[in-house]
C-alpha cells in the first residue's frame, strides 16, 4: 500500500474516531457519573492508540474507530441490561 493511501486511511480513521467520540460524549444521558468517567478514559486511551498507530501504521487507524464503536455499544447495552441504566 502506498504511503499516500495509508495516510489517507489514517485521516479517515481519525474522522470516524471523532464521530464515535460524539457518542462517548453524550453517553451521560444514559450512563451514571463514575461509569461515564471510565468510558471517557477508555476513549482517551483509544485516541492515544490511534495517534501512535498513525505514526507507524496509519492504515490501521480505522480499526481503532470500529473497535471504539463496538466497545461503546457493548458497554452501554451491558450497563443497561445489568444495572438498569435508562435515559
């Protein structure tokens, strides 16, 4: 894969990651305080990972965004099912 295509995929991955970040940010409507802080810390760790990957393997950054979306869905749905979180 050419470096230009890989860098382009990395940029697309960052845009997707920021889009997923919107869901993390607005989760406070459903998720209680301490669980929300934990969720935000996970998002920040993913951002750190995305930045690290962009430097060495930019074509993998979209996978970080997909992983973050899957984690968010499982976290919020699991909390709703187990702890009864509702909006």
